[in-house]
C-alpha cells in the first residue's frame, strides 16, 4: 500500500508475516523502520488464532534464530547464521524438507506450526556452562574435555544446572601456551556475549583469541566464503550441543597439557600404588567372605550375591517376565528431572513420581529414599517376586533402574492412585458407591487367593493395607508393594522371624507378638481392610465416641447387637445391597479372629463373599476385642498397638 501523493510505502504484508515465510520475505528486525518481522504459530493445529510461540531473529550479540514463548523467554535457539543455515538446525533431507523444533523448513517456505521436540536436546536442557548436550552418550549432559563438574554430587544425580569448571587455569598474553579443543558438529553456543569480526580468517581468529584473556572460544562466521570471518565468545560457553550429522566446528580454549604435569601425575600414580594394592587386597577378602556367606533362601535376605543386579535380570528372564533395566537418563527425562509437579506422593519406600516414556506410555517411578526404613533387600525382594507374578489384581512391574546409589522401581501407572485416598476422605469417599467398593473387595480377595494358592510361588504379602491397593481407570484394584513379601515352600505352613515388618492396625496378633506369620496373617489384614472399606474408617487410631479401642471392637459390638448397619459408611447414603454388606461384615469378623486356626483361607473367603445364601454361624470375638472396665470405658482385652494413621510401614525387632 502506497500513499496517494507519494511513492513511499505505508504498509506491506511482507512486513507482517503470520505463521509462514515465503520466498522474498525477510525475517528479523528492520533497524531503520523498527519493524520486527516474526513468525507466530497457530493456537493449535486446527485453530489459526495467534498462539504463544514466535520464531524470530534475536539481534543481541551475533544475531541468531530463536523461538520465544508468550513471556518473551527463549525456549529454543537455532544458533547464528553461518552462510548455509543456522548451526543449530537439522540438515535438509533429499526432499529438501526437515521437521524439527516446531517449524517446517523447505525449499519453498518456512511454516511455524507447533512444537514437537525430537529429542531431549532440542529445547534448552539444563547442562549449564562448559557442558555439552549429547544424545549419543549417557548421561545426556557431559563436561567438555579439560572440564569437570562444578558440583559432583548434584551431577551424579542428574542435576547438571551448575555446569562444569576448568581443571587447569588458562594462561594469557601473546606468549601464552593455551590450546584449542575442536568440538565437531556443534550448535554454536549462545552468542549474547560474543562478537563477530568479518575481516579475520580462522588463523587470525585464533591469534586474536590467544591475546585476549577474556576469549573462551571461537568459530567461523561464514562457511559459505571459505571460512572467512569469525565469532569470538568472551564468556564461558553455554547451551552447547553436538550432532552426529550437521552443526559446525567450534574451537574451545583449554589449558596446555605440558610434560611437567605428566611427570607430576606419574609421581602421584607411583606413590599411590602401595595404597591401591592394600585396598585391592582388602576388597578381595571382603568379596570372598561375602560370597561364601551369600546364598539364596526363602528367608529375610532373598539375595546376597555381589552381582545382584545381574541376578535380578536373570531371575526375571527365568520367570518369563519382561523386566527392563532402565537407564537413569530415561527416568530423568520421563519425570522432568523429578519435578515436584510430577510427584504423586511418598510412602515408606520413598517418593513416587509420574513419568511418560517417549512412546507416550505413562509410568509410576518409586524412588528409594536414603531416609527410608526399607532398603536394598526390600528393593531386590520386590523385583524378584513380582517378576514371577502375573494377575489382573496385582500391579505390573515394568522394570527397575540401578545407577550409583539410585535405586528405582518402574510400574504401570494407576490414574486413580491408592484406595486410602478415596476411602478416608470425606469428599472423595462420595465417589465410592457400594458397587465400586464390592468390586474392590472381590478383586483384592482374588489377588490374595492367587498369591496364596494359584501362583507358581506361594507368597505371603505381609503388608496388605489400603494404601497398597492401587486403582486403575475403571477402579479395578491392584495389590502393590511386595518389598516385605515372603516365599513359602509348598509344604510350609508358617514361619517366624526376628524382624517384624508391616503396618500398625493391620498386623495379626501372633505376628506382632511372636513373629509368627503364615497365609492367615494376610487373611487377618484382609479382614481389617474389609471393615475399613465398609465403614470408611481407619482401624489404626480409631476412637468412636471414646468408647472403643479400635474398629474391630466397634464392628463386633454392632454385629453382636444386630446393629451392623450403623457400621456402614454414611457416604453411601443407605444406597447398598444389605445381603452383600452383611456377608462382608461377617467374613471380616471371621478373618480377624485371634487364633489363626479360626480364620478361613482365601479360597473360603472368595466363596463366602459370592454366596448369596450364606449361613451365618456363631463366631468368636475378634482379636484386640475391647471390653468395658469398672469405670464404664472400654479397654482392649488382648493387645493395643500404637497409632499409625499415617499408614507408614514399620520394622520392629523382637525375640522369637
């Protein structure tokens, strides 16, 4: 558009591109008119409204291609123009088309359409300074040669934000002895603190860099003119990545590797030989002692082999289960470096995070905490046990990650989390109607029956509780957390232990007092859980009108008086099947009998729950039954365990 009485241009569409740059159009700021020509992405693939991402040329330092979000912050940087293209963009294929970084570059146009990073290095990684993002090696971030992590502890945990520092100090001046390390296939570093000199070739650029103590790296500014011109970085480099194909050469300044340093290293090595030999002999002795003691048995310690990681994979294959050994970088990427946003909760084992694999599969990662009461044995135990178990009511273990001190378990993701979050919350409890609750009861019963009778291994779970029942999308229950489980032989009825593990409120009396456990121990825990599902109340820490010591005593008194309907969760609003609830309360009271001989096995439990014409015979008072004392208040007749309303698992050392 031109003025009617002038040849000057008032407005032209090429100065205001939308999402497409066609031949003849220019990108970037016009320093004369002040117009900044940027591409703006659509709001979505089907909505052409302006979105929050823009593709622009940033003129600060050496101009470079960037993508900004709505706040104006960079989320991707394509590097400076080198005569052929931007150093941080992918090379064109034979069709002249490349799809990466959220824009389409072809021989005909550029079209900013949506953001779809192709690998973890496409968008800003947190590698810090003097580090390189490299997807061909693991971990993703690595220090350049001649540099070391500034914070080794954080670096080993996958937190690379502190970057790397130089191992040796640079020399200065024309007579300096510094060298330059060649980094091939680079996306040139951030040029905000860089200068360009078009009059120098690479040799001149090297000489100028050596004379300036502030110079940290240099590269060719224009590859199309035989390498003329250079870019010089006056600060430590950052946001550096390398490509297997593409990018360009970068020369990073490093301290010289002189012979004097080598002689010092040899002296240090020779002086260290006696110490190293002593430590080696000590380690061999320790290894032989542990190997002699190491054995496999169905006891407290499932594995004692030094090569337990290899044994885990071997056992998993023997069990015909696909136990994957995930890389630590896969876990870091899946959880966005263990972001608090992805944290699902925390239990006795440690924190649990939601993650997403590159194929889009959602996963749950349980990370062993250094402060956890559970440890390496529980970690190994859970992997080897669950690797051999396959049932629709048991949570599926996808794999594990072992990296240094890090130990993690990777499960299928349960979108509805755990049963306790619904059961013991006033608002969430309204979402659990009786049909859902009875479905959960039957599912848990079937899962326990499989563990006790139908699996290839006879498993005692030993920590069955509401927080260890996970719920899938359709509210189907899945038993989880096998860190405390034990294997029984086919002819083994019960076992005892000095290390009592489990959760207050769910432990059977013979286990809590004497360390004796069997399938009937799980039956007792199931009975407690059954009463909790019916009532919506916790057994541990339960006090109803300050008259009953626990939920079991409360349920028994109501059953004995024929008022069992008062036990039902008010959240159900009397919308339930009376015969089913009656059966559940009756079966629960049978399961929590004080003597294991009076409790049913899980096959009988499953049968009774589904039997609409069940005959209710007389039953004995349950364990932890409370009776009134002289003052009228009720006290426990047998055993009163400490409150554990937080649901954390505990370990108690007691005599046999």
